[in-house]
């Protein structure tokens, strides 16, 4: 297995786990994972979608993020709220995620192993974590499963049994 295959596998596994958990919460997408709040499933899915699009377009391709209008709702540093009117519908978010992930995989499939070491277009203050194309793809993988745990906790807070052991 080469690095590109590993990244593709990691993206697909994370997608299967997290989208499965989020989809199970369609009837309760604003459920907080703790009694003290936290990142609910709708915010998590929107944040992951916005962030992946940001990494792909702004940092890897150097294009404007087509989801720029989501920055104030789902961008880094935003706080989830329980007012559904502040968000797009979960089905819309899941649909946009599918579009973004399709674009991500298309770009990944166009790369060589050497391309992963090329510098990204991330700003200087973000170079430590996103300085190469490979680092951007790595962040997509780890970011996805990091937030997946929050959705698993929200499911438990909603009284659902675990899906995997």
C-alpha cells in the first residue's frame, strides 16, 4: 500500500464511521454530547464539511472555498447552538459533504506520491500543521475521527446504544 492508498482508505473509513453515526441522529441532530453542551451532530457534520472544503480549496488548490458562507456557522472557533434555524438541514449538510468528499478523492487520485511533499498554500501561521499537501490530507483524516467521538457521545446522550464495540 502506498501513501495515497492509505490516505484514501483512511478518508473512506472515517466517512463510514462518522456519517453512519450522524445519519443515526437525523431525528435528534442538535443533541449535545454532554450535560454541559458540546458539539452536536449537525454542527460536527457541517464543521467537517466546511473544514475539508477549506483544506482542499484554500490550502491545497489555492482556490476560494465554495462553502465560504458556512464559515461563521461551522468554521474554526465557532460555537454550536441549539437553534435549528441557524443551520442548514442535516440532509443538506450530508449532501454537501458528499460533494466535497468527491472533490477531495478526485484531487487525491490526481496526485503522485511526490506531490504529497509539495508545499501547500496555507498561510505562514498554519504551516506547522498544514505546510504540505500531505499534511493537509492527514489533517482531513484525523480531524474526521476526532469529531466522530463527539457524535458517538451525543448518540449516547440521546439514549442510543453503541453501534460498534
